[in-house]
C-alpha cells in the first residue's frame, strides 16, 4: 500500500532521510522508532503526501506521490487517516462535531453516517463526552477523539504519530488495543513511538515489524518484537 524506493527528504542542503526502500503491505502493522529528531514525523508526512521526496520515489496506494494533482491528494487523504502528535480541534464545537468534520468537509454528513458516527464514538469510549467541548477533555479523551476523527472516513491506512506520548500507561494500552482492533479489520497501521514498553506490550496482541530510523536511514527489525 505504501512503497518507498531510495526515497530521501532534506531541509535545505541537509538530508534528514535518505535511501529509504521498504514496503508497508495491506493489513500490516508497524512501529516506527528512533531517537528524537531522527525524522519519524517527516517519514509519516511522506506516507500521506504532506511532504514529497527530494530524491527517489514514494508510491501511495498505487500512485506516485510526486505525480498527484490536488484533487488526487484530497482523495488519497480520505484513504489514509492520520492521528497527529499535537491533535488540534475546533474548541467551539462539541467533540462529536469535531470527530465528524471530515464527513462534513467531504459532503457526506448524511443521516446514515450519523448512526455510524454514534457507533464510532461509543467504540472509542466517548459516548458520555460526545457533547463536551475539546478543552473539557482529558489527554486520553483527546487522543481517542483524534483517533475517531482519523478513521471516520473508513481509511485503508492509519498513521499515528506518538499517540500515547501525553497519556498514562493504562490509556496507552487502551489506545493500543483500539489500533490493534483496526488492524484486525484489515487496516494497515503505522505507529511512530519511542515508547519501548508499549511495543513490548503489543507482542501478545499483534505481529508487527519494527522500523528503526537512525542517522537518516531505516532498518527493519523483523516480524518479532
């Protein structure tokens, strides 16, 4: 679903990532690790065409990222859900409306979708907080809302950038469980994290590969965590 062939990205004349060659197949589960500043967020941005490679090629859902027109990028983003590290909400809208924003923007906020929205909100454990404003949510509730918003369009791929960085251990495990369940539904999942205990906790739940970013290059640790 996502392929990189000698892909690279740099800011100015300084390469941050280079020689990236890998495949993230349909239904796979990956953890992306590496020290702070290694380029994990930049790697994820290449995976949803927020950034384009400065060398090499990135293929997203069968399409060359560099050849995508604006409408193509919009269509692509409906198939790739992103949970950002610093999730932003519209503070004047209730949580449920924030989660539904992608549907509203796409013109798909129909009565049928309203039922799906209610089911999704219950699935992430926010039924009692659906009418709360974002500033009233805890860190864990915000992350679950961010996950719900990322998957409201039923994407094929979910990219999560440090989704457990600002929550306690119990909430980290709950978020992990939600992502594992999505993977069992056939979704491709990539989680950028430096939380090694979280990766170890996943071992009993899902077969995953660990991608390590260091010195601008990536190595695949294998199928076993």
